[in-house]
C-alpha cells in the first residue's frame, strides 16, 4: 500500500504539472511529434523542433513569473499569449535559412540557458526562500527525472528487444520513438512535477499556518541529501583544493612565459571557474568545516586566477582578432570575477544576484550590436583586411593574388577565411568573389595554398593522408595506368605489376624492394631499366605533413619522373606513415607514357 501511495502521488504530480504548465506541455508534445516525424520520414525538422523547445522554456518561465507576481487569471492568459507571440517571432527569425547555422544554434543555446536560470531564480525574487534552495531543488529534480527516464528507457528497450526476438520483428525505429516520448515528453514533465509552487502573490491572503506549511514543504524539497553532502564536502571540495594548488603553482612558474600563450589552459580555467561557482552555490546550505572554509577562501582565489586568464585572452586578440569563442571566454571571465567578488562580500542568501547576472550577460552576448557574433564578424573581417592591405593584396575592393607573403600572414589569412566560412560570413564580404567556396577557390583567390604548419607537434605521431575524393585525374597522353600498392613489409624483389605492349614491343612495370626502400621500375624487352621512381620521395614529402584538412589535393598527391624514353606519373590515393617503426604503405595510381 505504501508503494502504491507513492506511485499515486507521482501520477498526481504529473497531472498537476500538466495543469500548471499547459502551454509548456503542448509545446513539448509538438516537439515530440515533429521529432517522431523526422525519424519516420528521415527529414530534418530542426527549425520546428527548436521552435517548440524554445516555446516550452519560455512558457515555463512566464508561468513562474505569473505565480510569483500575479494572481489574476486574465494576466496568466496574457502571459501565455506573450509566450506564443515570442515563440512565433523566434520561428520567423530562423525560418528564412535552409538549415540552422552555427551562429543561430549558439544564440539559441545561450538563450535557453538564460531561460533555465530565470526559471530557477524568478520564483524566489524578494522571497523568504533563497536562490540556493531553488537551485538545489532544480538540481535534484534534474537528476531524479534523468534517473527515472533512464530506467524506463532501459526497461522499454528490453521489452521491445524481447518482442522483436521472441514474438514478431519490430522496425528498428521503435527504439527512437520510445526515446522521443520518454526524454522529450516524460522527462521534462516529471522534472516540472518535482518543482514546488513557491510563495507568490496568491499567498497574500492565506493564513500564517498554511504559509508555514508551504515553506516547510519547500525547505524539505530543498534539503541536501546526506549522500550529496558527503560528496560535496569530503570529495569534491578537497579535489578542487588540490587542483587549485596545482593551478597556482603552474601560474607562478610560467607567469613570465607559457601562461600567456598556452591556449590549452584557457578551457581548463573556464571549467575550473564554472566548477567553483556551481559548488559554491550547492555548498551554500551545507554547514561543516569544509564547506565554510570553501565559501570563505575559494571566491577570493577565483578572482585573481580568472583575471590572469582574461589578460591572457585579451593579449591573444592582437594576432587573431575576436572570435565568438574568445568573446565568450572573456565575457565569462568578467562574469566569474564579478561573481567571486560578490561571493566574498555578500551573505549566501544573496546568491540570486549572481543568477541575475547570468541572465544579463547572456542577453548581452546574443543581442546586437554588442553580441558575440557581430563583434567577432567585424573583428575577423577587419583583421583580414588589415593583413591583405599590408601585403598589397587588396586594392579597389578587389583581391590581388600573391604568393610571396610571410608565412605568419598566410596562416592568419587561412585561419580567418576558414572561420568566416564555417560561420557563414563569407557571403557578406563584398571583395570576395561571388559564390566563393573556400575548399575550391582559396588558392586561385589568394595566390597561395592554405597555410599548414610545417612540423607536427609530436615527432612520433603517425601520418595519414588521402586524395581528395572529388579530384579528377587526367589520363590524356599516357599509354596505360594501373592501381598498385606498396608495403614496407613486402620485401619481394622485381615483383611484376603489369605488362605493357606498344608498337610490337613489350615492357614490364614492376616494384622492387632494395635497401629498405621500394622502387617502381619500367623494364624494356632486354630487361634494361628504362626509368626508376623511388617511392621514398613520397615518404619524405609527407613525413612532417600536418594537414589542416583530412584530404590532400591532386597537385600535392602527384609525383612525375621523365627521361627521353619514358614518362611516369605516380598519384597517391592514400598513405600511412608509421614513424615509430619507420614504415610506410600506400595505394598508388601509376601512369606510364612510352615515347
């Protein structure tokens, strides 16, 4: 009976969540339908799905706004209308594009994160309930709903698998349909069912006893489980302390050199700042020596570390300009510094200010004209134009191809053009050729091939290259061509590849292993060597190759040897170099012209 009562309570909670968040439920249902449709028809429905997800987040936030500040039912319907209007506006913004761009995807992700923080913060604005309690409830609810959804998905998968194996075959898509229902519809609704109704405008007229009961219920829901207390206090905080010590030692040792240029450290410091802020909020309601020490000391340590990182990131802008990722790193650094200062001077009950800052910073980063993408696009185009002008490659709003420019400038041009292409900004540059395609038109436009670092980072790193699959290999003028392979483990001598007959004469193309190298030879009728191509040329050319792209061009893959009697051309189809064992193998196209 006890377990039946709990099950009944959970079902009642889900029903209450549907009633409490009707618009959110409808948006989630619509998202699930379109996901199922895209699975069934194998057609991309990203724009519709994201629109409904945004609508679900918006309507949930507007519902808690209503609960906190209003009691009139008419206001609730007005707010629901606002949610539908804003969702429709979002759809109209993304509708013109054929597919969702990286820029719009990031903007949407940042907006959804800001809405999530608003959903946690709004119900406790100027409330007796602290932001820390609301955050703990949301934190617990997320993992509880995820855990139950995972268990249900596992059980449904077992049932479907057994049905498919023992009774009748099922379409493989049923697993995707099940996952859609569970994770798109059930999981978020179960999460919402665990979020209590916080004290709001409707509670002004209730008795003190009822208000006390409501507050006690919320405090119980916000209670940090013993397991989580132990995890945070005696495992997570000590680990952060050790990592902080290592980080401080590294900064002190490298403050005069590597720290300012170590780009790998940047994401590590961002992750460190996020972890400290998250743990600080989670530890705000836990009282023991470890958590008290953490709250007193770590915000003060966080501030100088993040300030160093901001300085390092800003210095790197001189050469690279601003990208959207660097923008967010610097913006988050400013936020983390402000958060560290506030944590150091304000009581833990005031942590809601930090949540409000998240929403403000997120809005700044996605709303023009100071958003990440407007700033990064302008910065990258200006940096590129400066480099082109410096090298006399941009005149009268037209590019003049030029090969003889410094490698540093080649690298800058290559990096920026690929960034602008990935972000879809090349069409907005007037002086680029119409319908410019970076992979096809780069060399012709700028006069040099895409810059590639001459040496790989690890001297023992293996090399693998393959011919661009779209490359068209001309065969005009050759008598024959054939595909063959070379392998250093195959040590046969004078191994026949093919026989060529021309003008009544017979020629033999073969490969010969000689002194740890493989030669491709053409022999005449009297077994004399007419021409020899040493494949070590291929090995030497690509030994230190560090391609920016996975594929190599036809020009890079082509090797030609010629004398008065024969012309032989070798085109690398793919090549593997094992540096540790000094071995290489490859598939080659061999073209032969007998004069």
